[in-house]
C-alpha cells in the first residue's frame, strides 16, 4: 500500500490546523489541498482514501495524465504558474490559484466564455515584492480585480499568496496578513472573494492563524518528493 503513514500524518496536520484556528480566532473553515506534484496517481488515490477530496498540481502537463489515470472523484486545483498556451485545460480544474497577470486573465476569460462556465480563480498577490515570485502587488491587485468585473469568463473567488521559503515569522505574518487584507478589501468592494490560499508544509500553521482557508500541503503529508 503506497503512503502507509498518510493517515497518521494527516491526523497530526488536522490537529495542528485546529489549534492554529483557535489561536488565530478568525473562525474560518480550512480546506487541505494535497499537493501531489512529482508523485504518481497512487498519491491521489491515497489522499482520497485518507479523506482528502482536494488535490493540487503545479503544472497542467503533469496533472492531465493523472486525471485520466485516477478514478477517485477529487477536486483538482491548479496551484502553479499557468502558461497562456495551456489555458484551454482550465475547465478540468475546480480552482485556479495563480492568476498572476493581466495577460493571463485575458486568456482565462476567453476560455471561461467559450466553455460557458466561468473559471473560478484566485488573484496571486506578491505582498513583499519577492523577485523570484509572480503575482500582483497589493495595489495593482485591487485595480486588476476591478478590471475583472467586466470579464464574464472569470469568477474571482479570493486571493493566493506565497511567503519566501526562508522567511522568519515576522515576514510570514506580513505576507499572510497582507493577503488577508487584500481579500477583505475585495469583499468590501462587493466581490464574492472569500477564499484565502496560503501556507505550505513549512508555514501552514502561521497561515491558518492569519486566516487561510486553503493550505497547500505536500511534503508534510507524503514525505520527500521523488528526485
């Protein structure tokens, strides 16, 4: 049986999430997105049988063969950077976490309109201006959200952010609270943008304390990824 320790790992993660929710006192529900990148379809099956119904992949070209190979009725999330020439595959995903540019938004909108079903998407925000990561600066994200009002092919569901890998707790909280502030501003502006995707295996507890509604977890659930 692949990933035999996944149920125990998941139990520990859920306990830590509940404790972090209590500390943060935001009252949110938290969905675990099991990140299966570089693992085979057996990781998706194991996640489903352990009680995880949401699966995240970084790349379309890796996700599609897994979708075809997996029978479990999981919800697929695209969490990595999306190239514009691959947007035609978006109808197969439940949620795009990484809407990170205006040009990508234009392409995504075309797909949503053509398919007759708006693409559920999160605006990726780069709170601290990290050069190695994409996404909008917070002020630019608000302007982009206003532009999206005129795009029937996109349904804006919230905000996604990533903290620097080596960030200390002060930086983590700056990133995550900044993303939460943008999400709250979008809600105040009338968007149904309640979701907040932030937190990975090394920082998800702080993210939950700061209000995350999605946490994207791979290593803490499945162990080290294959080389």
